[in-house]
C-alpha cells in the first residue's frame, strides 16, 4: 500500500480509540463453501491497524473471506468510540465545507458551478441564506478594497494628461528626477534615500564606461544631491561655519575665500564643537563672487540626501536661525508667447480648429489641466524651507530639487560642452527698449555692463575648445554663462564630439596658457543662476516640445537652426570644474571633469543634446567605481563613523543576509568553516576596543617586566584578555571609534608604511623625519586612540578583493613565501570546525522525536485540543535558558556565527587588522585593489615588528576563501 493511502487512513482514524482487542493468534476456522464443511488452516494474521489499511475486500488463499471476531469487548471503550463516531457524523452533516458556501451542504451530484453567482440555481430553502451571504461578502470586500473603476483603454491611458496624472501619483513616495523616464527605459532602477535612481544599465558597459572616463566623457545625473543656500555678511558666515570644520583635516569654507580664483571645494562637516568624534558627513560648497560695494555673500552647499536634515539642524544652530519664514506659494502667470508668422493657409486652418475640438475643450474646462511636477513638487506646501536669524541676519534656504546638476567626467568633457552649448545671442530690439518685457533676457540686454560681461564669458568659453584635457585647468574653476536652448542645435543623429586640431593650431596660445595657469577671472564667475527671480522666469517660460516642433516644421530648410532665436530660449548656467585624482603618485588628475548647473525644468532639454554628442551614461554603480579609481572614500559606503554610514551598513547587512537566506542550505557558503565571523558587516567598534585592550596590556607588561614580548606571547595575552573582554566593557565603558583625518598624522603614518607604486614595484620618496620606534608609536597612539585609518591595498599577485575581506598581519613564515606565485605556496587558513551544526541537528532531531511521540500518543488515547504537546516544555525551557536559546534552530543560521561574536582579532591564525569596504580588479592599475579601514594600533604594532624590507606588507583574504594574498598598503594624503 502506498504512503498516501496510509496517511489518509491515519487521518481518518486519528480520533478513533481502539475499543476492540483481537487475540494474538487464531486457530483453525471452518468455512462453509457450497454446503460442505471444510477446514482451512490459515496463517497468523496481524491486525489491520498494524499492517495497514487497503480499500475493498480481500480473499484469503482458500478463496473465501476471513471473518475476524473479537475475543472480548470492553463496554466503556466501545461506548466512547461510538460516541465519537456519532459526534463526527453530526459535525459533518451540520457544518458546511471549507469554502463556507451554501451549496456546499448539497450532495455532490446536485452542485453546479453556476450556483456561486446565480442563486436561483439553488433550492428555494437555501436561496435566502445564499443572498444574505452574498451581500455580506460584498460589504466586507468593499471595506478591504475599494471597488476599482473600469480600466480605461490603453489609448486613453497613454494620453498626455492621463500620463502626467499617473506619473505624479507614482512619485509621491519616491521623488523622480527630470531624467527618470529616460533612465527607466535603459537602467535598473533602485529606490534609495527617498528617490528613484538608476543603478546600472541594462546592457553590458563596464569597460566602455571606464574608457569613457579615461579618454572621452561619462555623464551622470546628480540632481538628487540637496542644495542649501546661505545668504548673509561674509564675516558672520565664516565665523558661523568655522564651528563645523577643522583646519587639521584640510581646507575649510574660508580657504575658498582667501585663495584667489578658487570658488568651490569639499570639506567634512562635524557637529558644532564635536571634532573629531561626531562627523556629519562630507559636503561640497560654491561661493558666489563678491558684488562691488557689498559685503553680502551667497553660498551653496551640496549634501547627500542622508545627511540633509542633520546638516540643516547644525546650520540653524551655528547661524542662530530660529525664526521660520512662512513659505509663499507664488501665482505663476506665464508670459505671453509672441505670435509666430504663419502663412494664409495655416491661418485659414486655424479658424476651423475650435469647431473641430469643441468637445475636448469642454472636457478641459471642467478642471485644471494636469501639470508636470518640477522640483520637489511632492513636498507639502506648509513645509518650511526658509529660516532667518534676527541677530546675525543670515538666511538659510532649502533649494532641494530647485537646481539640476549634471556631472561630466573625462578629459574631453569640455569638448562635449563646447559642441552642445552656444553662447546666447544678443537681442537687437531697438524699437521696444522703452516697453518692459516679460522675459528676463531682453531686460538684461538693455544694460551695457551685462552685455560686456556676457561677451567676456563667451570668449573664455570659446578658449575651452583649445585646451587638450580638462585636467589642465586649475581645480576650483567656475564659469558663469548664458546659453541658447540646446534643442535648437540638436543634430539629426548621434555624433561623437572630438577635438578639432586645425582650430587648436591657429588659435591664440597665450590666452589658453593664461587660462590654464590663472583660471577663469573672478568677474566671469558671475551667473544669473544665483537669482531666484531669473530661475523662476526661465522655468515658467520654457518652450514646450509641441511649440518647438511646430516652429521646426515651419523652417524652409529642414534641420537648419531656428532664426531668430525665441526670446524665451536663453538659459543661465554654471560650469564648475571638478578636479581629478589628487592623491598618490600615479595617474594624476584622472577623472577630472565639469559639473553643469541648470534651473529646474530644463533637465531633459540639456540631457538629450549631451547624449547626442556620444557620451556614456553612468549610474550609482559607476559613481562608486569612479571614487575607487580616484582613491577617495565614497559616501556613505566609506564613512563608518557617520550616522548615515552606520545606517547604510545596517541596510547592506540586511540585504546581503536576505540574499544569503534565499539560497538553499546546501548551496550556501559555510563562513564558520572559513573562519569569517562577520561576512556581511564590519564590527568596527569591537575591533578598536580589542586593539585598545591589547595595547594597554602590552604597555602594562612592558612596565612590569621591562622587556618586550614577541608575537606569540602577544597572541596568548590577547586570547586570555579577550575571554574576559565582555566583563571589562560592562565595568569600563569605551568611547566610540573615530576615523583619522588629521593630515599631519596621516603623512607621518604614510611614511612609516614605506609607500610604493600600485604593484609595489618601486618605492616613492617621502619626507619623514620621525623614525619608527616604540617611543614614536606610543606617543602617536596616545593622541589617536580608538581610531581607524583609510588605506589602499594593492595585490602583489593574482586575485580580486571582495566586499568585507579581512586585512590581516602576516607571520614570519608567511614572508618567506613572498616570491612564490602558486596557490600551493601561498599562506592558507586552516579550516575551522563548525560547532553549531551538530547542535542544530540535535535540536531538529529532538523536535522530530517529540512530534512523532505526540502523534503516537494521540492514536492511543483521545486528548483535547487545549492540552499542550510534548514539545512545548522544551521550547519554554530553551526560551528561559540563554545557552539553549542560542543553540535553537530558529536563532542559528547554518554557516553564520551567531551573536555575540567572540574575539575578532584572535579568531583566525593571523591577527585581524581591519576590513575592506571597496574591492575589485582595477583597470587603471592592472591588479586587484581594495580600499578599507584598519586599526591604527594594530597597523603600528605590525609595522614595528616587520623588517624594513618587508614593511607595509599585509595579507588579504576574501570571506569565502581560505587563501591569503599578499598586498601592499598605501596611505595617500
């Protein structure tokens, strides 16, 4: 008999007690066949509940049916069994089926499928009940889910007004950029930081994007960065902002004011007076040039969306901006577009248009037409965006999504800009000078000083074509300009913008040389993009695509430029130069480019012309790779001491853990056997605390014994100390870790690491007067205790570093294997034993045994449903006992070490120093490169114990591997 039939029989006889007992053996029985008495000897038979049950009658070997009679019957058990059968029969008759429909009470041969929606198919006695149940189901369905209206046809849904309404509804939770629809057709979109952003393209373009950053141009949309505007007196602004920065970490907000020709920069912002323990995050800033005879300055600060609220809070504190200015909802009255010259045939047709579209006009008159959301349109109108200080006079404005920001990366990015943009043409309307215009450009053309400034800016922009690479310009260069609508000069097909060698030979080299040495003059940095009124005028009076196509249709020569340029076709922009790689000794100025700043509403008008010039488009993934090749930390991935970096690490751990759980248990990597305690996160706090205990113990032993210990002694001391580190942490609370950003200290520790090229081929010159000894290390650690340092690791052989790879200190035996390239001679980690696998299996076996015993007890004796099962006491005891709760199968995941983690530094055969936050094969260096953090105390102790020729060599091991790879460490400042 099959197992399914056995299970069905057990399910039916679950509540049936055994009331009839059969004898253990049976004697010879006589059967009467055809009127004759014959004796048939039968074999001993087992009861039906022991041998199983099968459907139908079964004959014995003699051809007759066996009749088994019980030896005796117990009255009590027999009565209980019959009572259970009667109750089961009554329950089956009175209770409907699991679907709870009325027709479930009918016999199967009378049921029809049409009864579910047509109650007249039911008998009369059941129609009333069916109608009541149908009304009740409709009422409950309307409460849970509103009745959806009949969906419109696809043609109706694809109309412009309906599409805008649908798009506006879909971006209530996650804001869309102006280029969202373009990206959604070509990119994998992710929802991050309240925005819907493009992560990576749907086609393979990793190497082409790198070639674009190295030889041509890569385009990115950075409009999701939040812009905060500060307006006030220069001295008060500098005094207030000085509380958020420190000179030890690099240039501050005041550096861009003091250095001539520099208007922008980047800085790490800390909480007021909390340096270096509580950083907020990195920001970039841009100063507006000084106005003649005015002490008022204007400053734009761009911040990542994750630190916007923290930065606003700190700015309000230091600037004393407590008063909230009520937001004013302006009533936008678009300017009247001047009538276009039309022939007589078109005017005759225009008279017939109202009569043909009367029905559509009536529909449009019922309500306001749908408008496209520009800027942060999903924000509530009552949300404050302006704060003013009564004491300092500083005004803070939140300009999030008010300015479009594009980034062009590559040496030929200025060629792309020169081919795409053209300086605005001057309006020559002599007869209408006395009449004011509703557009901003004709009014500015009336002032000769504005036109002289515009002409000088156009000349500087023309000189940009003659510069070979964008890296030749000084960092911090800013150029303000007013350009024509780039849609007017859109090419018919994509053309790659390349430099013109003939123009470069014939041009004046003195002006280009002066531009490369001194940068853009200060007066040419002015732009009307700083003015809120001009930005609103340009946004409100933008030419629609429909009107632009109508104007193109009227041109005599198809594809030629529209002449004259429409009055509303001038746009103020800002070009901000972004410096390339500024650290290290290789590939200097790699990744330089320009940032293009535009008023809102003009995103796609500039995006499509830039794409038509042959640029590559990058997403969030290429931003990470760009930072990795430049050797700079990427926010928020590489800022573990910031609140935003901590939140990002938690989200990343949850995502990786969910991905790990989705794989079958047999296909998962067993990280316990690989000796990896935390494969999905980096416990920085525990790392620095353990190294703090190690250095403290070593300092006390040196004082007591007066001699230094070798490495094996340090490991034994570390293991003994880590066993009791939990109790020490409870009694002595430790401070939070910090990241070392002091440039003077970074230069000192960089010289001790003996910096070399990317593959460690040749050493680099360093000016380090302080020698590396125990006294210098002790004094350095007293100043920077509980600190991490940002490092770059280059593999000396094959291999590809991965996320959360371990950085370890090599042993003396490992350094002897340095010249051998085979994997058999590389250092290896011995496999670890999985102590949790046997416990989980025992736990599962115990639960299965308890479940089988409970089922067998139910067969033997009838029990109520309210009685607890035999497995419940084990669960309660395990919940009370913390040791057993950690060993339960629900808490322990096979292959992962449960919390709390043991000693991190002494868990493997090599001492752990830190982890990798970015790792991949570097196309620029030609080897595997990793960026991450290591403990300052651990790094200095390792360098102090290494010989000079091998100083700076560490080991790198991926979480899913047992092989260690040699890597050279570099700290670039």
